[in-house]
C-alpha cells in the first residue's frame, strides 16, 4: 500500500467476485491511483468499523478519498470516474436514483458468495 493513498478501497478478501474486481482495477489503473486493503485485515477491519459498518457482515466495499467516503453504487461510479477513459461512461448511472442503484448493488452483494464463491484468506 502506498503511504497516504489518494484512493483507498476496502474490499471483501474472501469474495471471488470482489477479489476479481480488485485485480481488474489494478490492471486498468494505469496511473496507480488506488490502494487496496482486505476488510478482513486488521487495518481494513478498523477502517470498515470506523465508517459504522460491521466487518462480520460485509455488504459493501468502501472507497475512502481523503475525508470523503463512498459506499455501494456511489463507490462504483467514483471508481469508474477515477479510472477514466471508457469507464467514465458509468457516470450515466447517476441519473438513476441512488436508492434504486443501491438496491441493485445490495442484491448482488447478498448473492455474491453463492454466484461466485468464496476463498480462504
């Protein structure tokens, strides 16, 4: 992890989908703007709890950018904007109400282990 990262992403380190998404981001983050921490790590757990989230029931990844924190669909859109290029097209989803976007995000989050499996840390 970089010192004082600009964009810190907390992700579920046992979720195959989440780990795969993290690897995808690393490959497409041409300017190395992101740092990653598994929520199951000591630091990841502390940061997740700091945001009022329960690390025993992981339901979202967290993008921390300075003092600003993004969760669920807002985090996805912010990540796409930061990656730039073609990924900025995901900005179009801002026109969809956040409650609806987050419902879709939550549906995927609740089913991710069943659909994609889990790994050992």
